[in-house]
């Protein structure tokens, strides 16, 4: 029997087109073999343009390299050595199956990424279990950064130089490094080879996405005297970040001598007391300690005024490369109420729109989507103390719907109340479920050989007329019938699938009107039979 090592392009594209092979098998006598992706300690990394509204989804000419001390333990998703992103910016990595990470033998996966017209970026993931990672890494365009973000990157040199961002509403930041300033890692290793320094300036409105833990909230901050502080929410005037890294994969954390940083305050800001900030005001200053994963309060800084443009700014000497904040804090509830949903839903893979409203004014204070499968729970922690009601609506995160008339309204509850509240919700008509079936038909007397099927088949959909692809379901060798609530009967969709997203999405079906609640991906062949 002739063996062909093949990635199922023809077979699965025919399957997705709903085309069977009929009585005559054009691949008779050929056995298709392929290498399944690894399933432990994998990293699915999606590189994107950081600007949500950008027409450029994937940064052009994206290049990546696995670097750092553990680089030799990192392979591609099928265990090979060739590591490159797909045309859509997807990078699939896996730790060598013979050296899986553990608490005694952790792995640091470090990836350098660069693209034409974008700031280079070094991203690290610390793995101490064989769990998988799914993540998105946004790259910032040098000429068109996201709203509320200004950033500047330079090649580091030993000569005196200044890194300066562009202005947002007339305000910017600059970082001055004196001559012979060297950079080092947290454990004191000097930078080796090509080195980048980056200064990021964030407005308070945009900071959340880029702060550590992607949050303005802190539950373990440390005071100036080393004491643990109560949980709080930053009410910030200034957020900025000093960054350094090398092409070899070193994350740089220190400068050999203090460096001067000057940061202007955005106009039209207010303090917690409602007053406008003024020259001479002393405000709390914070540094993020990477080792302790905590914000640490520093000595307060006084606002100064630039006589040339009347702009308020701070100036300070810093030697740690990390995130900083000039911010007051507002105490929040470290723990809050939990809602346990008692419903007639089961196995639903959509989430329903919900919001917290002030119990007295009915003003929205928080919006989210919740899982309404029977027994699902949602806890609301880390919020400013107030009395609220939870409203839940029929609208969902995939097909939209009514966000005006609630199907559930809770009793008034204090956001510092830690009790569990039962939320009964009944649907007269459960959401439509569409079944997708990967159906392999074997000749009489033979049966499906699951070992010959792809380990996984990932399927995405796109609503015709839109640009975004959305995860739908994942089929496996043994589970070839899967149902989803994410599709609507009567709508036009495009579908695509792949056994390995690192090779792209070669299997497509265009402009399909969904007319019934069962959608079959049929294939008639003895290729997958025994």
C-alpha cells in the first residue's frame, strides 16, 4: 500500500463542502497519514494589531523567534523545529513532550516578535504544569498606536540618550538615560547583544489593558512601611512603563544608575475630592514589584508646572524597569456576593447579557455576560461598596438580542455582602441548538478507524458581511457530533476548519445559509476505515 503523508487538505475540504466520494474511491490503495498536534504544555498565541479599530488585523511581515535559556525545550505544535506564525498571526508552540514542565522543572517560554512598523516585543510565559495556554499578544504600531497609548522604542546604547513619546492631548513622557547607563536582569546579569528600551505612556482610560494583571484593582498592594493594604481601585492621573529586553531573551529590570523620568498630566483630570489637580499637590506614587506581583507604594510626588505651556507634570529618578502609577486609591470590597443561577438550561455555550444597577438610581455600574446553565455561579468582587441589583437579559454574546427588558432582577444587595443568592430564571423557549456531525461512511463490512481520524478538528464561523472569525466547536476522534447555540437558523455563514491552527485554516465553505438544526460534514471513503 502506498503511504502519503498528508494534512487532510483534500479530504477535509471535501468533507466541509459536503461532497462524498460515492462508489468509486479516487484514493483507493493510498493510506493518508498525518502528525497530530501535541496536546500538553502547548501555547496558542495570536498576534494582533493592538488597535481594536485597526483595519490591519495581523501586523505585516511578522517574524518571531523562541529565545532564552529554555528555547531548546520548545517545539512547534507537532514537535518539529520549524517555528513560524501563520499568515493570520497565529503561533503554535509546545514544550518537548520528554521535558514537560513541573513545579520542580519549570519552563520559561520566551518569544521575540517584530513586524514592519511595529514596536518589537518580548513576551514570557512561566510554565510549571503541563496545562495549555491560549493567549493574545497585541503589537503596537509606531505610527498608529491604540487610543490613549503613546510609546517610543529605541536601540539601547551607552551614550546619553532620551526616549520620548508622542503627545496625547498635549501631554507626553520622556525618559533620560545618562552616559554609560547599563541595563541588567533581576539577578544582575548584564544585557547581551541587541537591546531595546521602551517607554509607554497610558491615559487613565486606556491603562487597564496594559497594567499588570490587566486591572486597576489591587488586592495585595504593599504600603511604604511594608504592610499589606486593603483592596483598592486606582483613581489615577498618570500610568507609565519603563521596559528593556534583549534579542537573546533577557528581560531587563534595572539600570546601573538612576534615570530621570518626566511625565505630563492629562488635562481635565479630577482628584477624588472633586478638585482639579494643582501645582504643589502631593500625590501617592506606586511601583509594580514583579517579584512579589504587587503594587508597592513609594514616596509621594509633588506636581510641578511647566511655565512654558502651563502643563502639570512629575519628575523623578527611577532605576527599576517596570510599571508606575501616580494615583489615589478608592477602597473596594475584597469579596462580594455570589449569584447561583437556577435555570432550565443545560449544555448552553452562549452567555447572557447582565448588568449591575444602582438600587437607588437604576444607573448602570457594571456590565458583563453570565453563564446561565443550571447551577452556574458568578461572584462580583473587587467593586466599590454600594447597593445594587443584578439584571439579566435575553441578549447573548453571539447572536445579540433584547438588552432592554430583563428576564431576572435580583433583590437589592450590598457589594460587600459575601452571601450566595439563588437566582431562578426559566426560559419558555430554550435557545436553538445546531448540531454539527462529522459523519464518516465506510464500505459495507468495514467500520471507522478512529486512529486514522484527526485528533482534533477546530471549526470557526464568520457571519457573511463581517470580518471576524469566531470559535465554534472542536471535534475529536471520539466525539464527532457536537452541538452549539452560537448559530441562528436562516443566517448566512462561512465555515472553516483545521486539525492544527498553526498551519492556517485551509478547509473552508463559503456563504452557507443555515436552514436546519443539523449540519453534516459528510465523507464517504475507506481512507478512515478498517
